[in-house]
């Protein structure tokens, strides 16, 4: 297979959802249909349980395992599929946003009884900004569900995207019989079974009277509804899907394997192969011959005796080869990667080469931070890995004076991994950690102690937002910094950040300093 063919057969995507909608179950069923795992339950046991908020050992153990499930690659009908896992817990949403920078498309899972939930909206906003092609999977049709037409209306309105159903449910709840595939116009009736994935019967023609024998009056209802669907929704337009303007919608029950095959088979046909990526200097096309890639995730080793980490690198262009020397742009030096790994069917293995769309795991002893670029010598910097303003802030203090070095190193490395953000006050030199959820503070404290032998204490601080500031007029910027010196910090990369106590204070500052731009993400 040549280089171009290798790229065209790759499908790299993420599955996202509001917690509990069924992301983990769907991921697992895709693996099951794809033949990557043989029994259901393998992924489930790896999941960070939502109840484990204060059970650190459990988090640690599962975090370790989740390295393996962070990326799962498998072969399906000639396609190479890479699923990027995203944390379900909303306290780790920044991790999810970063992972979305490494995917070429997204499947959003929605609970058929609940419809669009807050986390679904947030995730869709990120997809919209990046113009990521999105497929919607409406899950749990085996339970009493809302009317499919009203669900589609809600998606259009709340997720602000046009929809086009590509499968249609035959009733829901106890009467749920399966889904009709509108893409290739066929109906496969399944047995309602958690393990059984063989279709029972295939119908190519909906007017086949045999269908009535199988599903009774639902058959007539299905024919009527399909007529309505064709009348109401525009035809599926792949170009519009690929540009993020139309979302194909599938219905099903991940738990009972309904609709998953329809989703997977249509997905591989319509979803994009690797798309161009953007650097500060230029657009990078996957077809380019020289290798480029960037680090979008860093995972620490669970074993405190081996404090190595894995940096996840997305290959953006060219062919990556083991043992070749590449340029680490930020450090301005060359590195040789002798044991790159990939996760095939949830098993980690050393690989010799990788292609655009692939994710490689690179063992790291502290050389990488999120956003780092690797090339064959070209000096470029990949964009699109912003930090968002945190929502919770705490001063971090050393609780064991004998271990200040360990604490500094630990905090430094945890921030490089993107666990949270660090700001240093220009007024008193104190360090402030910002997170999106309480759980991250607990994880930081636990990991500092167990991985670095350092103890920290957090001190409450009332803060509304961190704003990255810039202005074309250096004089005004200086004036602002002087006036607000008590609230000025620098972030890890040395950029100016204004810490606003409240929405009111921020508004006042914005009104008074019109020549200054206040950004809520670090990339602008
Ligand atoms: P998440 O990753 O999006 O958070 O959701 P997850 O797959 O863990 O699913 C959340 C719960 O919903 C699980 O039940 C799961 O079994 C159930 N579920 C997922 N898909 C379906 C479906 O199609 N139909 C039905 N009826 N249920 C579904 P749980 O009780 O929280 O977990 P467990 O005890 O089953 O592991």
C-alpha cells in the first residue's frame, strides 16, 4: 500500500458525551463490531468511575490503565480506525478539549430520554470552532425515549447544526425493534442481546410483507415515518458534513447492539481521512512527505518508581519512522525515538512506522510539554492547543519545607502534563493553581505526595477569571499593569494575565481600557 492509500484509509475520531449518555458503552461496542475485542466489559472496567471522586487509589489505578485506552487503533474492512478516548468526568474537560485538537471527526452520544445536556453543548461549541465534522448517535432507544422528531429539533436548535437522520428507530422502549439504515436502505433486525452481535434477518426491501410478520404494526408506522423523514430533512450532503455544517444522526442502543453496525459502516464511508493542520507559520497537509507531529497529551506513569511519562504525538504529515532523528522545535535539539508505541486493540506495542492520523506514544522523561512540535528540521509551531481560563483558583503552599525542590519539580511537571494551570503573582510572588474542577486539586495533592514525595496545602482565593491581555499600544499595557499590579500574574509561558475578582471588576477594567484585549483562552 502506498503512502497516499495509507492516509486515505485512516479514520481518527473521538467519542464525546455528557456523562452517562453511553460513551463508554458505545466505544466498547464499536470495538466489538470491529473485532478488536471479543467480550463486552473490557473497556468498562477501565473507566474512571464517577463515584470514585475521593478514592485516590482507584483513580490512580484506573488512570494507569486508561493510558492503554487513551487511544485504541483497530483494522476494520480495510480501514485503520483510531478512537481517541476522552475523560467523561467534567473536571477533566480541558483534557477532552485538547484531545479534540487531535481528531479529524467526532461522534457525539446523546441519551434519547434526556436529549441535549449541558456538557453536550460545550463539546459541540468546541467542534464548531474547529469546524470538526460531527455525527450524532442517539442512544438508549431500548428505554422509553423522546419522540425522534422532537429530539432532532432540539439538536438543531441547541447544538446549532443542521441534522439529517441516516438511520431511523423502530419504536422505543419495550417495543424497540432496531433501526432502519437510511444510508444504504436496508434493515437488519437484531436479537436484543448484550453479547450477540450477529444480525438475525436482513431486509433490503421495506415493502417485503415478511417484514410485517416480524415487526407487526411497527412496519406500517416505519414506512410512514420514513416518508415524513424524506419530506422534512434535506438529503445527506457529504460536503456539508465534512465542513461541519450538517450532522448525520443515528439512533440505537449501544447496550443491546442496535444501530452500532449501521453507525460504524456508514462512519467509515463518510468520515474524513486526516485533514490539514495549522501552525503559526503555515498550513500542514497530511500528504506532505516530511514528518511533522505535535504532542496533545502527556500521561504520567502510574508506578512512582519509574517516573516516566508517555507523550501522545499526533502524526500530521509524512511518515514517522522508529529510530530516525527528529527535531524537537521548542528545545531546538534533535531526538531519536527508539521505542514508539501504538495501542492496537487496547494492547500496547512497539511500532516501526506511523502515518498521518495515527497517534504514537513516546516514552518521555520530561522533555515534552503539551503543544510541542516534532519535525524533520523545519521550524513550525502547531496551533490550536489553547488553555482556557480556569474556573477555580487556589494559592499553593509548601507543607514540608524540607521538600521545596521536589514540590517545585512536581508542580512544574504536572503543569506540563496539563493537569492544571499555574500563575505566578507579580505582586507577592505566590503561586496560584487554576483548575476547572475540585477533583483536580485533589489529584494534584495526591500525586505530588505519591510521585514526588512533596506535600502541598491549598489556600482559598476568590477569583472570577484569568484573562490573557494584549494591546497594540505598549504604553497602555504598561499603564494597565501598573494600575492593576496587585492582580497581575504571569502564566507558565511568561505571558501577562490579569486576575479578575468578579465579573463586575472585569467589566470595569474593559470599559476603562478599551485599547486592551481581554482573552479567556491563551491562544488568540
Ligand atoms: P458514559 O461513558 O457516557 O458516562 O456512559 P456509560 O457508557 O458508562 O453508560 C452509562 C450507563 O448507561 C451505564 O449504566 C450503561 O450500562 C448504560 N447504558 C449505556 N448505553 C445504554 C443503552 O443503549 N441502553 C440502556 N438501557 N442503558 C445504556 P450503569 O448502570 O451506570 O453502569 P453499569 O453498572 O451498567 O456499568
